[in-house]
């Protein structure tokens, strides 16, 4: 099992297969597996940033004011869809294969 310092990943850019930045890691989700935590997904983009700073109710209203609420503004990247072992974080799949984050994802 590989050990990863999560605090070194948060805020880093994630690149598409073409080398374009699709967003920055804002949140890391993990599940307990015995004594270990296993990373299940990364959240990147605008909605992920709001989720990280816990401003989602205010943020979704602000997005509504700017008419950005209906468009997706982030991705959920499964741990098997991203290459973590290199200096740059790069997708192992196409962007269209990523699950989008929507405003209603933040309204819990």
C-alpha cells in the first residue's frame, strides 16, 4: 500500500490527458479500511472549493445570482482515474468520463 500525504495534494492542479488544467484538488474523500484510510475520490473545481470552506449554502446562492448554478463547476475524480505518482497530477481518463459536481451536490 502506498502512503500519501494528503495535505500535499490539496490545492494542486489536475491536468487532463491533453495537459490542460481542469481544476485544483479541493477535497479528498476516504473510507476506513481497518487501521488505514483509503482514498476513494478527489473533488476539484469551484463547487469543491465551496464545499471545502463550508460556504455551500451561501455559495450556491451567489452562483445563482451570477447564473452559474445550473452549469457544472467541478468534478468527482475516483482514485483510479488519476495518476498520483508523478510530479504533475494527471487524469488517466477523458474529462467526459468524470462525474460532475453540481450545486445540488452541495445542498445537503
